[in-house]
C-alpha cells in the first residue's frame, strides 16, 4: 500500500544540495541551457512549448534543470515527478509509494532531492501538512509540519539556499503569511512552523485566472533562483521578484519587489527560474497549456489598483478592470461564489 502523506512520518531536514548532483544530474547530464532562455528578444515572453500529455492535466509545480523540466500534478494517488524535454514531451517519470493529499509546489535542493509541498488546504481542515522528498536514490520521505495558528492554504514553497523551507499562504485579500520550521525537521515527528513575515499584494489589473480580480492577489507558486540571488512568487496573473542575500528569505520578502505581468492563463500556478537565473518559467493547469519563459523585470513595476485599506472585498469582485460593484447584495453573492470555488478546488480529501 502507498504511504499516505496525511499520516505522520519521518523527516530529515536541512539538506543543502550541490547543483547538478543526485537525481538532477541523472536527469540532465550533459544538457545545455534551453535556447528559449537565450532568445534575442529578451523583453517579451516566449512560449517554449505546450503541455498536451493527458498525464499532465493539472501542472502545479515546475523546476527547470538544464534542458529538462520537472513538473508534478495537483493531486494524484502517488508521488510522481515528470521529466519533460524542451518540447514539453514526457521523457520519464520518477515515482514513489506515497499517496499525497494536495501537492501544490515543487523545489529542487542542491543534493538532488526533489521536494513537493503537500500543503494545499482549501477547506481549512488539515491539522498538519507535509513536505514530500524524492531522494536521488529513489527513496522517499514525508515530513510533517504544523501551523501555530490553525490550518492555512499554501501553494508556494521557497527553499532557501541553506535548505530551509518557507511556505507562503494563499489569501483572497492579498495579505499572505510566510512560515518556516521552528527547528530542524525531525524523523518520526511533527515540527512546528512559525510566522516570519508577510507579503501584502495589491490589485494590478492584469487579466487571467479562475477567480476574477481576486486572482491578482492569491499566491499560487514560488521559486528561488539557481544563482541564489533572487526569490519569486506568483499569483494567477503576475510574478514578483525580490533580491535575496544569503538565505534570509523573510528579509527578502520584506523589501520592494519587481513585478511583471504574466501572459493570460486559465489557471497559472507553476513558477521556476531558468537555469541561468535570467528569466522566469511559468505554466498552469489545464490542457493544452503553454509553458512560457518570461524575462525578469528591469525595474519595480507599481500596482495599478490598490486593495481596499479596510480589508473590504468589494474591489476584488469584478472579473475585469472596470469599477467594482457597489451594491452590498451583489458583493455578498460574489464573495460566496469565491468561497465555493475555493472549497471545491481540492482534488483529494483525507482524514
């Protein structure tokens, strides 16, 4: 029987990877940087390829390694990491006998371990969440984590250069919390999380996503650049990039980000840096779905529509960039719709 990620299991944390070793080396030995990362037109997004394989209906996490990409689905009943070439064709699949709950993001450590954030919780019912590790030797581990303030929905994993995982919550009003473990991960135990920062996003006017204007505020993915100089988060519509010094992810996220509008997508969730750290790679759920290389912004781009200071949701309810509805009855109805959408997205539920 597959091991269920909803059950407590062991964890070994704090591993730092050496780029190009372990599983990653096995996947990309001798590979060069993707040609799309070296495109002459560095100012415009470039579509690299299109996801069409029926095994990849809900790509939620992505990491570029040389001329390969590692991706995973949101859901499933085993730990499966798909290796794609530059045409989005599946080269191979690495699997482990772990039954995930709701995996949402992907990161690669320097020792070749592939980490999945099994942290989705749209219904707010999980007493613990998990980090799933697929090791270079093919073995796997499940690492349990618990929030100090009750269940949170998380779709973004940031793995600091020193190996410390950071989780960033997905919030309808844009005020995302940043958590990290209070101590090294403990085998056969659950480690607590502590809040170390916040990321406050505002409405940008960028179209896309399944949740109208609220999608401009909801964090759906994260990445740290291979050269360890940048950290990025994305929403359904935009990406934000901060300079990173050392492994202090919380301090980086407290600074002023650079924003770049992403190409419109039905449900964009996956985010990575290119292997040379010069651009972002984004993808999303649904088939067919584009994998797109987006150059890093040269300077901070201000938001165009600030979120209401009093926490009101009225400005989030329009699906376009026009004036928000003003009638209280309309606002209440649309908010209820957003809540229903959030509750219904969860692919798998376990006790």
